[in-house]
C-alpha cells in the first residue's frame, strides 16, 4: 500500500530544507540538488511543490515574513494607544532576531551572499507592514494625537524611515538607539505634540 503524503507537511519540509541549504551554502551557491539532499527526497519530488529554486526562495521568505508579521501584530495589539503602538514597533521588529526559531533565518537573510533573500524579505515585509502602520496612523488621527491627511502616505514614510536605519549600515549595537530616534522623528512628523507615552 503506497504511503499517503501530507502535501502541506512535505512542502514545509522542503522549505525547511531550502532554508538550511541556503544557510550552509548561500543562496547563489545552492542548487535544487542541495535542497533535495537536505530534505532526503528525490529531485522530482521538489518539482511537485516548486517550479524552480526561485519559488523555494520565495517560500523561505514568506515563512520568515509570516512569523515576523504575526509576532509584530500581536505585540502591537497589546499596546493601549496609537503612540504606544508606534513606539513598540521598532522594539518588536528588532527583537524578532533574538527569538531562537527566527534567529537563524534572520542571520541567514543578512549574509551578503544571501542578498536576494534579504531584498525579497524587505519587499514582502513592506507590503505586509504598510496596512498595519496605516491602521496605527488612522487610530492616532481618531485619538487626536496625529495630524495627517493621508494615512497611507504617512505609513510609507514611517516604514521607510525605520528601514533606512538598517540600510544605512547601522551597527547592531547602535540599532536600538537609532530606531528609537527614527521613531521619535516619525512621531513629530505625524503631528504628535505630547509626551512620548
């Protein structure tokens, strides 16, 4: 009797194997044969789930992005006001790399040989975080603590400022203070006049 394979579980195994292979060899130096070897499956099995290595790259990025966005949304939801949510955002995003499950993938994304993964993750994260930030800005406007006419453009501005801290080559030790300064600037740009909290 042939073994029944759970497609979701098999795909998840292949994504994990791809992440492990990328971590070991770098994205550019990883072939599909390396991924299937790490997964312990035949090469044809890979192509039942992915059209190419690029599809596996996207799957790894989506896994990381899902974890970051879910964690970020849950932690920000616990804050009591729009200002507190915005102030919590940089800390939540920087803490993601400290979590054991995510730490390896975050390190993987930041290696120079894996720039492709990093750039795809940045694109995916931006797309997912803009609505979250837009909701925070809308909440702040409703609370009377932010004064902006276009909450979507404001969300773009805030997120771009936070991303620029990393893109400017800020050292890991300097990152928390730099993100705090960028967030303080964003609060002023959003029209917040009161104390931080």
